[in-house]
């Protein structure tokens, strides 16, 4: 393809938001606005739905400073969606509509920023355009706090979430150790199938405030074993801090958060609270200890105020490389990261991988990084995650509160 | 008293921890170590219990740099307690023990850092020493995230908690507005009797991300009115963000978090989750909307990583002024803050108020600062709270995680 291709581009954001997904969008938008081959830069409102609905923002109408504030604005500023595209071989209605819109705006570049499902969307769009003979270069830009994308060392969004989780766990540790009468604290962390986020709580051990027990969905959960361990630690130290992935499950595959336990049986019904509430209730019933359940909830994926500089910069880089690669002729690929080491220091090297090698796979924490007892992570995980949480980015403020981008969002004509 | 008094001092921390209570302890410790009248500086392990148990740390044994890190170490580093002292007229056992310890270590200065109950303890100790004819100067150092201490413009600890709450609410707002399918979010904030913390969520409106509804315990809560308002906002805007004090109550005084509602009746039992879970369940049942409950939990009182510089500095100042005042002859007082204005700018002026004027009172949000509909706060609150969240203190880090003080805690001989 390597010939010059003139035309407009679309950037869309999809899936759950992160602290740095807008930094990737800015990487795409800034690089595209500055690139001679790209005639117009459109932002799709709510991802692929904005394309289907012909709702595109003209990013060239935005103020340059406001755009730059996307570097520190959490969540998906263009709007996101969880729209699952049909298999084009079965129903190509949406794809024909997308082609119609691409032709209407002379879109020759499509950048889609998201996780597994979004890379699947990206891949389907890419293949349909190719099949249709409409030249459009499609590049995926990775993001997910879950860090479960295949074929990349890590994902933009993970480092900042990991930094938030480690810091919050350290602070909770400090808080929970203040009284001479102890407490068991259960901290519930996101991650339905992969335990990267819960494992990040172990980073707090570097400042002497790590959890005593960490449970990931990569290993089956055993309630009795958990209670025995937590009770023993509580009896010995007077306190016990537990970090759990929301996705922990029993050996039969059923989620602990949804399963009936003796505690819920006691009440005879499903819980209103989440996993942290459930485990707190069980452990309180079985040990009589003072217990507190804390769910980090949405805060772990939108806490831009404690984003990692490495993560923000890599997120921007992913967007920038997507545009540069597309202009250079690439398509049907996702920007991925390789980890290299130079002078003993971590270096993140962007690369391209086929979308088909990413879509619909899930990368989990290697079992050999989990301690034999299944209740902690080893040094290999710390070595892996530590470079990703480094540094404090510039954070413009207003009244000492975060100054987010204020976009005009002018609809394209 | 104004004569010179030579002797040792004790600093104790009490009640729930905050992000800056250690900055106050450092204000006391540093100033006392540097003061010629004070011969020894002891830290009481777990507040007054450390005195009763003869468990005192010799702060002179600590490394100066480690001590300085108390400025950014959350929670009560010396340990806290919730020990309620008896009325000395009915049972003076504890007081006689305290006197014994004071004599043993030649303690002539006692500084106690805490909230309402701690000022009560402080007052009782002060009066007992006076009655006993043992010269010991007693000064209270205020702290509480709840900001409910009487006779002071505000309390150290509140500003940092308010800053965390405003920032977290802004980030959740961003997150909750990302999909074209909306959501109602209920954010549960601390404050059993006073709504200062929940009101602080309104600061997020300064960056365009404030809650739609804010409920404080200063006004009676009406569930039907709440549901009607939340539903209307959700229908109109597609989203609704609600901030609630944990202490909201019905007109009969019963806490909403403990009361049976139609939703809990539906399940026929008490909740395991807290207020946010309960309100989420009720609103989901009544409106069918997608709802998420978020409890800020311990994070709001220990998030030193986002402490306000103004708060950290004022916390230190409170400790410093306590020592200077005591050495100058004051006793039976608490350090309080007056708000002044110089060149149109906020200035915090330390002052002294009698302990008896503080102990066992609660300062609430003025009713005239709450909107007529009872579902928000007015500009007066913003004007009051905004100066308290200003600035970013120096925050030493290690591996990009907070570097907390590591004290040796050498027991006094």
C-alpha cells in the first residue's frame, strides 16, 4: 500500500474508560492535525455508534490548548460505547452504513481506541473495507485498565490504575493499623478474568504497606482456606489487609461474588453489596473480627489525578504511532508495546501486531508469578509492573482542582 | 502562669485518622525538640492509652529527616485510640495513673491531637492536674475530617478530605458520562451528624463536574422526594450524580442507612452494604435505571497523596502554636483558626479558645448555606471551603509511591 493516501481520519473511543484513553486520542488527533496526508480529523461521538449515527466532531475546530488538556482528562471525552458489531458475513448492514459515512467524509484513516472487543470491531471494519475495495487504513490503539490484551507487553491505562491501587492500598494499610484494636480489611479491585489490577496492590509492599493476602482470578478460590489464613494473620498481627479481584471464583467456575455462601445462606438471598461486602460478612460471621469492605469501584479507572507519567506518555505514543504507521501504509494492525532494556533501564518500544492476533484473546497473569499458596504474587510481578507506574505528569489545575479539556464538539458538516 | 516551666512533653493522637494529623504531630514534635524549655519529647502510643500503659516513644531518638516525612504520612503514626475517660469526680483511677506517669517522666506539657472527644479528654486531664496542684500545661490540637469542631473556623484534616472528595466526584462524573446509555451514581461520603464533607462534593462544580443532588444530615431526608428529583434529572439529562452524607436521616431521626425501606422490605432483611448500596437498590427498583453505588470509605480520610497544601501547613501550624503557647504559659486551651482576609486573600490566623468551649459540641453546616430544596449547597459554602483545598505540598516519593515516615519508636526509659 505504501503510496501516499490523502483523506480524512476518524478517531473513536470504545469500551470502559481509563485515566489515559484521552491521551491516546490526543496522540491521534494532534499527530493527524499536523500530518499533510490527513485532510480532516473527526472524532466519533460514542465510538462506532457515532459513525453509524453520522455524529462526528470536527477536531480541527478545537482550541489547541484545550485539546492538549486531553492528556490529563480521564474517561472517554468523545464518548464511548459497548456496541457489539454483527459478523459481516451474516449481517453487513452496519458495515455498509460505515462505508457510506466513510465515503461521505472521504475517510481514509480509521483509528479505534479500546480493548478486546474494540479490536474485534476494528478488525471487522478493516476486513470489510478491504473486501469492498474501498481504501481505508485501519489501526487499533490499545487501552484497558485490565491489562488483558494479547500480544503486547502491557496496555495504556493499566499503569495509572496500578499506581492508584498501590497508593490507595498503602493509605488504607496506614489507616487500618492506627488502633490497638485491629481490623480485617477487604479491598475489592476490578478484573473479571485477569488479576493484573489486584496484583498491583502488591506494589504497596515496596513502601512497607502491602496487603497480607492477594487473590486473583487466575487461581481457584477456596473460602475455608481464605478464612483460615486471614484469621491466623489477624490473630498474629492484630490486622489483616486482603486484596481481591472481583472475578475470583470457586473451582467449579462460579464467581464468589454471585455464589451462595454460608453467610448469604444465613440471610437467604443474594447480596446488594459486592464481593467486598460479601467476604466481609462471611469473615465477620466466622471470626467475630472487626471487618471493613472497601470497593475501589470506578475510582480506579478514572483517577487521573494520580496517573503515571510513563502511562500518560505511552498512551500518547500509541496514538501517535497509529497515525504515523497508517500514513506510512500500514493497516489491519494494532499498536503494541515491547519491553526492552537499555543501560539497565526499562524502555517501551512501540510495534505493530495484526488485529486478528489480539481480538478476542485474554492475557492473564502468568501462574508462575503467583505464590504457591495462591494468596500473593512474586517479585516477577513487581519487576513487571513497577516501571509502568513511574513519574508524575504535568497536571494543570484550576482552583487546585483538575483542569479538564473543554471541547466545543462542533459537528462535522 | 507565665513563668518559665522546664520539663518533658507528651504528644498523643486520638480518634479517627486524617491525611494531616501527623503534620500536626510534627508541628508539636519539631517545635518542642527545638525549644529550650522542653527537656524531652515523648510520643504516646495510641493516645491516652499509651500514657496509662506507660508506653511512650522518645521522639529525640528519631532521625530528623524521617520525622519531617510525617508531613506527608497519613493516619496517626503514633497510634490512636477511642478511649473514653471517666468523669474524674466519679472515678479518678485513670487520672491518678496519668499523674503518676507525668511525675515519673517529669511531664510538664501535654498536647493532645484529636476531635470532640479528645478535647474532652484534654479538658479533664487539664482540670485534674490543676486540682492536684501538679503544674502541667495542657493544649489541644484540633483535627477531624468531619470539620465539626466548635469555636474554630475549620479543622485541620477537613481541607484535604474535601479536596479528595471534590476530585473523586469530578472523576466519577467524567466516568459516568461516557456512555450514551446513562446511569445514576450514588456517592456515599462520611459525616454522621455534620454534612461538611458531603457538601465538599459541590466544589467539583467549579470544574463543571459537580453532583446534581447533594444531601446533608442537616436537613431531613425524604425518600420519595429524592427519587422524584433523581428520576427527573435522569430522564432529562440521561445521567444523575448524587452525593449523600452517610448520616442522612428521616424526619423521625432514624438513619436512612439503618431504616427499612420498600427495597429492603422486598428482601426482608438488613443490608450488608452501606447507604450507597441501599439507595442504589431503592432507585433501581423504582426507576429501572442503571445505578451504581460508590462508598468513598476510608480513602477520603487517608488520601495523603492528594492532600491540600493549605491543610498540611495549617496542621503543622496548629502543632507549632500549641507548643509555643504552652511554653508562653497557656493551658486548658485548644488551638483554633480564625479566618481573615488580607488584600482580598484568605489568611488563616491561629488563636486559642478554652477547651470547655469545644468539647462535646458539634458544628454543623449553616442551614442558610443549603439550597431551599434541601438538595444542594449555595455559593457561601464554596467560598468557605475553596481556600482550604488550595495547593500541592511537596510529596517525597520512592518508586513513584509515597515515601512515608519510618520511625524507630524507641520506648522511653
